[in-house]
C-alpha cells in the first residue's frame, strides 16, 4: 500500500492547524528578543577618534544613524551596518572643524522591531600652540622662517619660496629693496638677493592643464608633496583655501568686495608692522591686540611683497601668500592685496612661478 498520499495529507493538516498553537505563533516568536548596544565611551575629542560598540543580539540586525546635530553628516563611520549575532563594531569619528561647539549623533541598532540606541557627542577641535581655525582649516599663525621652520613672531615676514621649491630665500629690506618691477635697486647700495636671479632665469616648472573655475583644489601638476617646505604635518595651502580665509575683491572693489579681513597699520593694536587680520570678517573687535589675537581666533598676515626675477624685493606694500595651485607653465597661485583697493587673489598678473613669496602653512587633517 502506498503511504505517500496519506503522509502528505497528514503533513498538510499539521501545517493547517499550526497557527492555532500558541507555542508556535510566528508573530510572537521575537517577543523575548533582547537587543543591547554598549559603548566604551560616549564622548569623542574634536581631533577625531574611535568608539567601540559591543552589540548583544541573537539574530540579524542593522545599524543606523539618526538625529545628526549638524547639516553635514557622515563624520561618524561604522565598520559594519548589518550582521547577525553578538559582535563588536568600531565607529570612526572624523576631526571636527567646529572649534567652539560640539556635535552629536544617535546610533541605533534594530532587530525584528526591537531596538537599542545611544547618543555619542564629539567636542570641538582642540588647537595646539600657534594654531588657529579659519575658513574650515587649521592655519599656523606664523609664516615660514626657513624650510620646515616656523617664524617665532606673527609679525615676522620670514623666508620666501618659489613655486614648487623647498629652498628658502631670506631677503633683507635694508639690502635687497628694488624698484617697482623688482629688476633694479631702489636706491644706491641695494643689491639683489645673492644667487636668486640665476635660479629665476633657469626656473622651469611645466604644466599641462588646469581650470581654476572648475576645481578649487590643487591638481596633479601643482605643488608636489616632496617639495613642500612646511614642517611635518603641515602643507602649502591651495589658492582656494587662502581665498576662503582672507576673501577677495575684483575690479578694485568696484563690483565685488568679499574681503574677510581687516588691515591694521603699524602702531595700531600693538603691531609694529602693517598687515591683514583674518578670522573676524570685516569688523574687528575693539579688544583685539597683537598679544591676544591668536587666543581670540585671529591671524595676522604682514605686508611682504615678493622677490622678482631680478632678485630684488618688489611691492612690499602688499600682503602676499604663495598657494599650491598651478595655472600655467609660468604662473602659480600668488595671493596679493593692498586690502584697500586691490586684490589679485588668483595671481593672474603677478603669480609667476619664478618669483618667491611667503608661505603660511595649513595643518594636514584627515577629513
């Protein structure tokens, strides 16, 4: 006798009556599920760090982030967003570019309708001595005094560098001052910076292609890392980063005036030389002086000019900073401004690569 039809019928009847058995109700089978999320810490420093989560869950789970306190998201990165069973999860927090305020996010794990969550807070960026946060970047408050060496005074002009070169040139205004074009002495007794003219005449830095209006970031033909004169952990800023910190104008401020700094003259607020103060926009607080500028979040850029191909200092009434962005075979970025009425923020007319000017480094921060 063939028992298969009888067996199939019995199985069908068992399945039919299965939902009526309380102990076998699939709708209730997860009622006893427990989901727990524990962290080794719930606060992270502004410079970034890691949080380790211990997840206790006997079934499949997913991780999600809710309640970001900032418009920008993605600064908390997990090494897993789904899985099954107990596990450990690492959350990596990127450095915060918020100096005075904290940010937070709620981390939640969900499994079959059950969930567990916790809030993790990240403090503002902690700055070191001689550092200031402006335009979303950490800047040194000092110019370079030599290759790999910061100046010791915020008013010090320091050394000057050609585009994509590590060699530091140290002009002396009492010996190397030139006329307007920088090819001749300004007065009797003035001499060119020793050896500079020969190097400028032989300067070569070929470039293939770059669209400054299509990309604000240095391209592959810009300043090479191996030629960067900044100390370890720092780099030459791109032209856009300089503009973000100092602002700019076009047409002698006639049509566009977007400066983000204020010019102070020698004798004002404890300064012995003239220059720009960035970090406060166009309105400088009354209490700001040279002594408290850094502590209050400001940065001073002294008037400096540059060394022209003739080897003489040229246009020392301008605040100038070399950027790492390359535009053509002959021209690399050079930010220069009188602040009052003129700003060549891309260095179109004056940014020749063979010329040397000051560098203000930005800190390398993984974001």
